[in-house]
C-alpha cells in the first residue's frame, strides 16, 4: 500500500496534496505559475527546444541528441511543477499534456530500466562512464516528478518508470559492489521520498550508500576540484559549506533525510556545523546563497558582494528544501525562519509577477540594465521556481504524535488524522502585509493535543538566526495570542508558542505579530555592507528601485534618524506594502569637485517585486551617511 505522507522522523510535513490554499499573497502567484509559467515551460520544453523531441527520437531509435546532457531533468521538473499546480489549479488540458509527455518518457525507457536520452542517442556503450554527466541527477528529478504526479492524480505510470530506473542503478552499483559518485547531487533526497512512499528499505539504503561514496577518491570522468561537488572528504567529516551551492543544498537535504529516516545522528554533527557556517557567514540578508559566478557557489566566509552576487534562484530553492528537513529532524523553528527568508526573498525574486520571466542570478545592487529573461540555455531555474511556488503547501503544516505545527502563515485548509479522529485546520490572514492570523481547529471529536505556532525570529528582533545580521533599533512591541478571543497561556519551546488543551470543534486561535519596520546592519566582517543599512518588515526584505525614486537608487542616504512609514498600495506591483521616508539624495555638482544634497521623498518596495518595470538602478544595502556613499549618480 502506497502512502503519500512525507515523513522524515518524529515530525512529518503535511503533503501539498492534503492542503488547499486560498491566500491573498500566494494564490495570485500560484495562478500565474499555473496559467503562464507552466505554459512557458511547455512551450520551451516541447517546441522551442529538443527536450521532448529527444524522448521521441529514442523511441523511434533515430536522430541526434539536442541540447545539454542534463536536459531531461528540465522535463521532469516541469512535470513535477504541473503535478503540484494541478492540486490547487485543476486544468484538464495541462494534465492531458503531462500524460502525453509521460507516454513519451515511458516509451524511451530501455528494457533494463535505464532512461537517459543523452546516452541513449549518443551511444549506450558510454553510459555510466562519467560521473559529471548527471545521469543520476536526472533520475532523481524523474523520481520526484513521478511521486508528485502520483500524489496529485493517482496515476503511477511515471512513478513506475522512475522506480525501474532506480532499481537499475541499485542493481548495477550498490548491490554489485561498484563505486559511483553523483556529480550533481539530487537523487539522495528523491530516494528517501521513495522510501517513505513505498516503505521499501532498499531505497533508503541506496540513498545512504550514495552519501557514503563521497570523499574517498572514487571519482570517474572529467575531474573537477573535489570541493566543487563536496567530494573532498567524507561527508560526515565536513564542517563548512563549500563548492557549488545547488549541489551542496541537495546533498545536505538528502543527508538530513537519511539521518531522520534512520533515526540516527551520523550526519547531524556535519549538518549542524555546516548550517551554522552557512547562515552565520555565507548567507545574504535575502536568504540567497552562492556569491560567485565562477563556481556558482561559495568562496570564503563573509565574502558577500552585492553587485557581483550570484545568488542562483535554484540555490534558494535548495535552501528551502534543506531547512525544511532540518526543522523536521530537530523540531527547531529557526530553520523555518531561514526557509521563510529564502522563500519570500531570494527565491521569489527569481520569478516575475507575470510569471513569464525569470532570474538565474539575483544580485542585491544593480547599476543599470539587469532584467529577467524569458528562458535560458541552461534552463534549471524556470521549472525549479515553478515547482517551488506550486508546492508551497508542503511547507505550511507539520505533525508529530502529540502536536500540530503551524510553520508558515498562509491562508489555507488541511486535515490531519490522529488515530480515528480527523482534525480540520483552517488558517486565515493577510500575511505578509499584516501580522494577524487566525487558526481554527475542528476535530471530529474533542482531542487533547499541542498546537505549536512558530514565532518568527523577526518578530522578536532577530533579523536572521546567528549574528550575520542584527536589528539596529530593536522594537519592544509584544506578541499577542488569544484563544476564542481571550488571552491564552502558552509556553515557548524551540521557537514555537505551544498551546496544550483539549480541542473542540471551532476553537479559534488568533496570533498578532508586530509588523514593525526594522533596520538591519551586517556583521562588520561583511565589508561590502560597512556603513550601510537594510530594511525589512515581517519576512520581507526591501530595496530601493529607480522607478520610485526619480530614476535613481544608488544616490540615496538613509540616516538612522529618518522616520520610516509603511502604506499598502493595491495598484502597485500586484499590491504591495511600500515603505516611505524623507532622505538625502546626492548628485555630483557640474564642476565634478563637489556634491549637491537634497532631501526628497523616497520609497522602498519588497525585494521580490523589483525589476517588474523598466530596467535601472536598485539596491538593498543603503548608505547611512554621505561618507558611506560609493556611487555618485550624475
């Protein structure tokens, strides 16, 4: 019997397939993905590139391979995004198209279970000869797509294709005693999902085997610096982030999954130390990671340039995956704090409000022409952000034997099962613009259980966990939690407000979080941000964009005593909360020897919403004094 619950230990996430979302913030974005982004993915995958043609050629046993060697993965990620989207946005035409693709994929599978269009068209005799060629990376995305499509539709044709490929890998490597390193990690986390779906131990064992292969010199094929794909030392001995950011995130996610699923702590010391190093010394205020375009990843601690920031959209997606697993493994809310930061800022910036254009990299300072693209030759980001936005239901709720967890404040409905009792949960609010959220608990019969509500770090003046970023002027506003309109007693546990009682149908908990504007300063070791300040409100990081500030953004000073105010504009950029101040703006005098300063009205917008108008200047970190200004705009 197959089970669709995603469980990684004592705490289990509630699957997207059991969550219905009707939210002022997320529903329009999910709708844009369903109606625009998915069609763009289909158009470029099927018509404007050879990705689907490659599968057709394999079935026909004729024709050259088109595109990059890992292009199969983009097809699978698009199918996964379609699967998630169909839950909240049913679309018969999209589902029919997905079924057509799945038929073509199934027809391209070899009799021994192997499926990869690059090697099948280029020469099967060369398969499994180069660990960098992403055969198992593609297999991992195939597996995730198959599981997601099964969870939404109940159809298992794609899942069966994926299982046959995984069985092929297991038979030819782990069971045969042969070494293999995944050049681009991903299959590890997918295998743990398959283990929880099927309850077959061999898939968890294969995931663990993949991690154990790393760091022993087994690499075969085009050799990179082994740090690039986290292959320099055994994973359990690693203590700092290194190499390619996306590969790292997928590896860490898989390792956390394995530890939680085995109820072991073999990889936990590495994971905890790496997380501290990443969040404390290698993460941007937007929750984005990977500062360098040279390796699409990490360089050295505190090296976080703004203009040259790489911050790949896929890496922020990876941050969300890993931090969810760390939360499920430990029960600590700080991991959801980072997940939320990456979700609302570093990742969401990668998608235009229209759903039709994408960022590969997400810098924090832009001087002139930087804009989203309709597509990329290496097209990992469009389908990745599409599957993330469509799967937001995966991250809202979690359960354990004695508790229900509310991790994200998203208006939605779900139902969890406790023995023979069914507990309906309804969440309503206007987050992230407003800090008031109501959570209604309705068990079929009264039940004693804990309700654990995450108290975001930003609500208690913690910009992000650790000391990389600090709130300049801590606010003393209080958090309010009421049960059926009366103040209720609760205790704090690992960042959650825990209410334990006998719940009855219709019990309503209302939480009010202070939505104050916060000034954030960076650790002095992040030298790019010395003398500068960032603005955040709730989970959102803000930026200055040229379109709102007389065509400039790099010539603005934000003194510590400038008064900041917030107002909601329903007509701007899909409806956003804007932040206003009177602040000095600086220009060079005509003689080039002096400067001219004028106090003007300035406006900041949420970082995720920038670059949806004309191209021009933007910055997140704003000078606090004229002496800190390094750009004078003429």
